[in-house]
C-alpha cells in the first residue's frame, strides 16, 4: 500500500507538466472566423480539413476560391481556467502530402496567442478572424466590450494593433519534404508586458494555416500529435522535488 501511494504521488507530480491543454476533437467546419462561442469545443476549420483516422488533422480535396487562392486554416481557442505555468510548449508533427511540390504546400504556418479580457466576450466576438484572407489577424482590443488585450507567445510581445482593433501577431513556419514528417517542439515564455504566469491570461489560441494558392498537392497533408503543455515555473518544480524527496525519505524510514 505504501509503495502504491508513492507511485501515485510520483505520477501526479509528473502530470503537473504533461497535461495537454488542447481539445483534439474536430467540431466546426467551413467557418472563416473563430467566434467566442466555439471556445473550448475543439478545432474549428475553414474548408478542406477533416479528422484523420489517427485522431489528427488531414486536408481533403481543395477547391479554388473566387480569388484563386486557398488558405487551409484550423484554429482552436481554450479557456485558461485553473492552469498555471511559466512556459507553454507547443508540439506537433507536420507531414506534407506525398504529392506536394510547391514551397507553399510543403509548409504549414502556426501561431500561438493569448488574451486577457475585462469581461466575458459576446458569443459572436471573433477570437481569430479572416482565415482565408488575413491569416495573421487575431482579435485585439475589439472583443469583450473593447476590454481585451492580445499577446504573442511566439515573439514574446504585444502584437501591433490596427485602428480597427485587429492585432497582427507573428507567424512561424514548419517545412518538410513531400511525405516526410517534421516534428516541432517550441517552448515559449508567457512572461510578456508585466504578465508572468499562464494564470494571468484568460484565453489561449492556436492556429495552423497552409497558404497554397490553389495547389492540389495539399491533399493528404496531416498535422498530428498536437499538444500544448504548460510548464510550471522553476520555483514550483523545486517545491515538488522537495516534497517528493520528503515522501521517499519518510517511506524509507518507516520501512526499515
């Protein structure tokens, strides 16, 4: 029984830094924006994406938009809730389609952003906007009764905000050869502009896009094993290590 208790504590300690914050279900199709009403419901998509048999995301047969361009976007917004940590680790596996040839279809763009709000956003407030036209745009100060602020976790700053209230955070790109998997593991500090912990934020958003200009070579591209993990600050980890060592010491002492 004592051994089982120690194992349980050890697993709980490990779980502090391992829980995936994302909901990897696929719930919304063909939406060019991500409204607040879709928060915590899983991945929303703008055309051409479906859930693969392995539980990840897979592109389906593309069609040309009226402007002759495609933007294959999937996006998710989650509530921070009781989660805490000093860093966010975004991980995923990107595999271009075996038939991909253009530079655009060999690459996937990704963003990681956060919001603070002064009041609950309205259901129709846009957290991400214009996936087919401006894949860099997120909502800035124009949600939650104009009380919100956007933050760019990839660049570690407050993104430039247009007079319209739209914010323009940075974009990172993962590129691989056709049919070849490329793994991304990106650690990002949440310390921005006086905020120091994940608990200082209200919402987090992740977005992936392929800007392929109508390239049919996207068919079968996948984004798999997507995870977003909060890492506790060093002081918290030190405390966990101290108490974990104490538990092991007590166990040894009473079993002698």
